[in-house]
C-alpha cells in the first residue's frame, strides 16, 4: 500500500494528550478520526479507513485509563479496549505495512526498586497495567513499531493530594508532545518521562497547596512504590 509520507493517524483524538499534540507544529500531518469513523473494536471498518487514508504511521492513544478501579469493575471493557482493541490495530497495521506507535505505561514495571531500563523484566502491579501490557504484547510481535512506556499527567496537576512515598517520572502532556515529535521515526521500546522524584515533590513545584498522603496508609489503592524509569536511552536520542 502506497503511503502519503507525512500522514499520521491518531486514535483517541479527543483525549488529554491528543489535545496537547494538536498544538504542536511539525512536518507531520496528524489526523484525528472520531470513534464513529475509526472504531478500534471494528476491524473491517478500520481496515477500510486506513486503506483510503494511506497513513505513514498510526499513533495509538485510544483506550481505557482512569479511574484505575474501572479496570477491576469493568474487566470486559478493559480487555476489549486495551488488549483486544490494540491487537486489532496491530493486525491491520501489519497487513497494510503501517508503522505503529503505541503508548504503554511505566506501570508495566514491577514498581519496587525503580530506575527500570527498557530491557528489564516486566511485572504489572494493578489491572490497568496488565491491560496495557496485554496490548503491548501484541505490539511487540510487530517489528515495524515503537513502544513508548510513558509516565504523564495534565498541567496543572489536578489533584489536591499527592503521594510522598511513591516515586515516578511524571512529565506534563505538553512537554511529552514536544519530545514525541523527535522520536516518531524510531523503533523498539523507549522510556519517556521527567526526572525521578516523589509524586508529592513533582506536584508541589507547581502547586504549593498540594497536601501529602502516603501509599502505605491506603488500603484500596494499588500502586508500585517506585516505578521510576531509567531515561538514558531517551537522552541519547534527543
């Protein structure tokens, strides 16, 4: 299938990150079809649309994310969107020779010691992370792909409380969008995030009124205490 070199189709075009991506100027032409036009659970409809558009790449952002308890409460929806939906996209991209860029999560790592490299073993600690790893597993089978394990959040930090005993690599959506443009031609797996620090220290920099909470005192929240990633690979690229 002959592709128009600068077109990148984006799923999840109404999501928080996509809204930031739309503000970025680049040599690529991003298109954002609606769910009605491009339904990741409908393979025939997707294939027909991709054959018509002939994109260079597909950036897969669509899926079920938060609140995280929804992945325990509505397991069928989580599986259909994050695992089966992603696998559908992989199959079609493979058939049509379209580059696939997939947003995974830092939560696929065990979340115990931190500083995880792309080659380290994976062991999700909650259902959301398992659903993302399920999708990532199918992408791993397709060599014309780029898997980005990200740790991102919207700006300003929306929560009134933040964990003082949980480390991560949070980066704001708009900052991540700027980095994404620079690595779209890469393949393989790349960790993306900001400097490693507690969520509280990250949030406090932008909201002095944010209050401390502690994961060890929570009984219903399942998070890793240290999901921070090693960003050496990313730094070498950009």
